[in-house]
C-alpha cells in the first residue's frame, strides 16, 4: 500500500529480505533491545530452548500465542498475530496476505494501553537521545 509516495515499512523490508516472519520480528525485537535469549524467554514465559526453536523457525506459533508474546513485550498485538497467521499459510503453500483487526473494542483498547505503557529500553533510549 502506498500513501503520499511512502511505502509501508513492512513492504519495504519484504522487498529487501523476502517475507517477514513472526520469528524474524521476535528475534529482531530481542536483539534491538539487547536482551539475552534467557531473559527474553523468561519475559515471554517460555524456556530458552522454546525461544530458540521459535527464532530459528523450527516451531510456528499460534496467533493466540503471538498475541500474548506481543502483549508481554508491549508491541502491536495485531501485527504479531498477522505474522503468525501468514507463517501458517505460507507453510501450507498459500502465499496470502492477511489483515488482523480486533472487533472487540475493549480488547483493542487493552492491547493499545499495553503498548503505550511499555518501559524505556536501551534501544528506545538511544532513539530518543538521537531525535
């Protein structure tokens, strides 16, 4: 989708590296935040080996779990759920794009509040200082 000459960041990234996966998004978040696998797994409520399997795309994550992980790290729940669904579709040989949107306004508000309440992290602090 193009708006006023700008291409969405996701589309731009995918043009460079191919389809964005849940695993790529989760691993990128962890690395940008400078969090070890052990600490990140603890934050998600899973073992380090489970996190490793997810990051290496050996295990796919359900949309519900993707949403829980996104909420735990204060990220966009709908976006992470979308990636998980697209991963499952791709695994089945269906090259589709999906849109995820909460129909329940209370759920949407809760997800938005969790995202806005996220605490400062090293990467966010560097961005704030640079800006």
